[in-house]
């Protein structure tokens, strides 16, 4: 049983390392393309990548504590701390989606077409659900609510990428400048529920993860 758990923890370490590499690429390309195209949502997408970079970093630390033989008490402390940080990261994600989308609607922002933005968004739509699915499987096997919360961040990234793609396409071909910001606000309803659940989980009494 312990050997099987150790293998799952190692897989978790690998998937978080892969997440960090991707987030650095995604953040750099999204921010650069967003600034060049004057796309509020692309810039916000880059900020989302930064939040996920922090979330993934803390999850990697939590998993490394266990992989390196930390005692049960230390692993549980790392789990609780990671869960709180993931919940906060999701909360910040809600705030920036609300502010960026609201700003876009008020100012009638019309982002220009950018192949870099379209490319990185399309890649995220395909890649992030894969990462989220792997994280959720591992989280269920090692009973890590923090890793489950990080999986939510990953699927959030995929939804945001889809919103960027949809907004850019409809704005380019039909002139519907409001689509990407309107879709982001609709998506915020789902994101808000997931964030609330993450905070509720973080406030629960500590339970053994062994």
C-alpha cells in the first residue's frame, strides 16, 4: 500500500513539474501577445498563468515533502498550507476575471487578431484538460484536496483559453467585440462556485491523509 502511494506521489511530482514548465511558456506568450494586440483577456490569461504557476509551485513543494520521506504530521501541514494557497489563488482568479471582463465591456475594447495568442490559447484548450484529468486521478488516490484544487485551476485555464479563442474569432469575423468579455462573466459563475468549495475545504478540521 505504501509503495503504491509513493508511486502516485511521484507521478504527482512529475505532473506538477510539467505544469510549471507549461505555465512559464503560457504566461510569457500570452502576456506578450496580449500587450501587442491590446487584448485585455489575453493579458488576463497571462495573469491566470502566473496564479497557476504559484499554485503549481506550492503543490510541488507539498508533494516533494511527502516524496522525500517527511513524517505524517509534516505532510499534513504541507497539505493544509497548500490547500489554503490554492483557494486564495482561485479567489484572485475570480477577481481578475471580473475586473478585466468588466473593463472590456465598459471601454468597448476590441482586441486585434494575433496568431501567437490564438496558438497558445488553442494549445491550452488541448493540453490543460489532460493535466487536470491526471491531477484529479492522483488527487483521488492520495486523498489530496489541495491537488484537486490545483486540477480545478488547470481546467479553469482551459475554459479561459476557449473564451479567448471564441472571442478573438467572433470579433475578427463578425465584429462582436463584447463576446470574449461576456463569456468570461458567464464562466465566472462556475468559477465562483469552485472557489467557494475550495475555501470550505480549507476551513474543514484537519484530517489524516495517511
